[in-house]
C-alpha cells in the first residue's frame, strides 16, 4: 500500500479512542486516524479527511450509531463502517448490518477489531476493483455501440446508422409526412490525393468534407460516411426533384472550394447520385442501392455531375455488370483483336504509319463498341492486362512488316490513363520491344492530355524514360483538355494529334479552323509532327493540306482494317525497289491534289 489507511473514529471517550488506536497500530495496520465526538465534527471529517474506513461507537450523547451510519452512506458511501460498542442487542446489530454497516465489534472483544478492519478493507478494495472493471466493461460496450453506429475518423453516422435512419424515415413517410431525398456523394479524385500526398492528407480531406457537409445542412438532416471517400446525406421534407437537385448543387459548390493540405491546395469535386422517396420503397437497402446506381450514372457522365435515379438505370447497371464479368474472361478466351487504321502523309499521299485499335468480338453480343467497354476496363483495372496484350500484338505485327523496308509503317498504340500510371511501364515496353524484335523508333505511344497532365512531374519522367528508349510519343486529342504551351514544352513529345472535334468543323467554323492552324504552327515550332484525326471529307483533307499539316487519318483516308488488308495496301504503295509503283510528285499546296482513298477490305467485323 502506497499511503496509510485513513481511519475516522467516532468516539466520545478519549480513553476508548486511545485504546482503539493502540490496538490498530499493534495489529500492524499503517494508518492515520482522526477522532471526532460530535455530529458536526463527524460530517467535517467525512468530507475533508475522506476516511477509508469508519469506526463508530453506538452510544453517543445526542447522536447514535444509526444516524452516523446514514450520514456516512450519504457522504462517503464506499467507506466500510464498523460499529465498536460496549453492548448491543442482536436485533439492533442485525438492523445496523441491514442498513449498511460492514461489521460490529464489542469493546470487550477488541481482539476482533484488527481482523475486522483488514477484512472490511479487503472487501472494500474488491468492490472498488469490481466497480472499476464494470465501469471499464460499460465504457467498452458504449464505445463498441458508438463504433457500430459512427465513423471513427469523421464522427459521422456510418452505414448501419444511416440504414436505421432510412428505415425510420420510410416509416414516417408512409404516414404521409412528406417526401425525402437521399444523396450519395463520392469524391472524384480521392485516390489521386492518397497516392500523391499520402493517407494522412487523404484523411484530413475526408474530415474537411465531413465538416463542410455538416455546416451547410439543416440539423434534422443526416450526414453519414459510408466508407472510403463515399458520403451520404438524408434530407427530410424535400418538396420535389428540383429542390433536391438544388441542394445537390449547393453541396457540390460547398465542397469544390480548395482545401489546404500541408503546402498543397486540393479541390474536392464530387459526383452525386440522388434518389427521391418514399416512392415504392419498402426497405432502406433498396434506397441505398438506387442512389448508388444514380451515382454510377453521374460518374459515367463525366464526374462532378448530379444524376437523379430513374428505373431505366437498372438495366444500364446490369449491362455494365455483365460487361465487367465478360471482360474478365475475354482476354483468356481470345475475344479481342487488333485492327489497324492507316496514317497517311499529306506530303506524299502514302501510308506512313498506322494506329492499332482494339476491338472486342463478343461471342453473344457481336462487336462491342469501344466506348461501351474501354471506360469499364479502365475503371476496373482490366485495361492494364488488355493494354499490354494490344502492345504485344501491335509490336509483333509491325515487326512482321519489316520486310517492306522503307514502306514498313510505324505503329501507334494508345495508352490509357490507368496504364500510363502503372508502375514499371517502361520496363514492360522495353521487354515487349525486345521480345518482338521491333526497333523502338517504329513504336509510338499515344496518351491523352488528361492522362499526361494528371501528375505532370511524374508524367514528364515517364515520357523521358520512354523517349530515351527511342519510342515516339504523341499527345492525343490535343486541344480538348487543359494543356498549355508551358506544359507541352515540358514533355519530349514527337507528335501532336489534332482532335477530331476541330477537324469535323474545320471548313465551316472559323474558330475550329483557327485552333487547327494554331496547333499545326505550335507543333512545327516545337519540332513535332502534327497529325489530324477524323478526316472524313475531301474538303477537310484539302484544308489541312493548305495548313501544311503533316499527316492525317480518318474514314476518308482509310477505315480500320485487318493486318492482312493493311499489308496488301502497303505492298501496293511500296517503292519500286520493292515492286510497288513510283510515288507521284508532290504538287504545291495550292494545287490541292485529290487524295487517293484507301479502301478497307470488305469484312463484317470492321468498324
């Protein structure tokens, strides 16, 4: 024991009090004691002396043991109370014990006093231990109950808590108490924050989002974190879809303001899926499912969007899930193939290269348009092994054309944003080139502005590594993203590709024509080859010739075709040394010589 036991002795006889103190010390109990005689002193001693045990005479002037026991239980309920008296009847002793006394000792049997004190203190200590253990268990249970219903990081209600609130809201709505809305909110680029700034910064961003949501909503609305970067808002008494959509837009605006994380300012754009209740809903899980479906649709529309659930979305989600499942098997089942679209030099009118294009020949659905499966493959990560397969196929095929000599085309392969960020990309491409035997100079990789500007510093390193191998690099869909001259100059590119959206209107829209001309001039000033995509008419071709664009591709020049069809075309246009016809001399741009159209080999599978 670290401190002496504090004993409060209520005794009106100084001699008896001294005997009690002597007996206690002789019994080996380390203690300090205080002797009091009156009610007032007893109350004061209970408060300021804070005794560990109380010894009380039963016969006091104007004050008895039962009154002292009652006062002790009120002021110092945990302290053992031992009655020490000259005489007491069995009935009175039983009554005292029933009222809370710990024990009683007769003064002529003081030998029992020390054992009684030790026993009382041990029992009191055991009660304290038991009480502390019970308190700990209770606190643990409370913490577990809280953890079961609240998110540890943000303190917001969690998924089970939200489902409980949804259930109660549905019950209330059945009583015709008004409509409500459920919003499912997802941070669009949260993974990028974690990857670039670390998980601590990611957690701080989540806490900031939680605080902002609480700040803009009404007290009766429920804000929950469902896990990861997904939040939910349950808003009661929403009048109609327009009011709910307005609230969604207010949420987006509140969350779009940048958050300072260390030295970086990070915006948190969000996509929102919205479902209105009560409608036909019976279970809260159904509401959450449909809100999730709407959220998926919002992300499909391009991120930072709001989508309101309608029944037609179910069929779309089911189709997406089927596509995801089929994609996992398609590579092993050899359902993919590569077609090649010619890239034609505007100077010589000859094929100078080709772009490898992925096609999926589904056994049950036929040809699946790339727009229907590429985004899904990108989202699920399936694009990484699929993209590597395309690279292998394209490099092997390009090397098979090596016998054509100077007529052998370079091959351009698209890299998705997911592939571009994949660790070890350079090693993978180097290995594929080595295994195929294709010289690096005959491979060009195409990436979009969005992919390359996602993390500009890292992208510059990756592009430099691949350029050091001798691989060409084209910036695809140029002009549609957020690039600037400063960014383009940072990357050791070889090509710029004018997006088809500008080429489509180049002969009818002055702004599109001006942009195309500016891209051509920019590319040439930087020493880059400029390629126009989506050339579908002769007028577009001639206009681009006048701009001195270097090359082009599009249906007017040649549709995607099989490797065999492109090989026939290459042989037909090969230099005379390889048995091909002599190339016609180039006329001045003002001559506007008509392009030779490159027809695809008729085939049902070409798109």
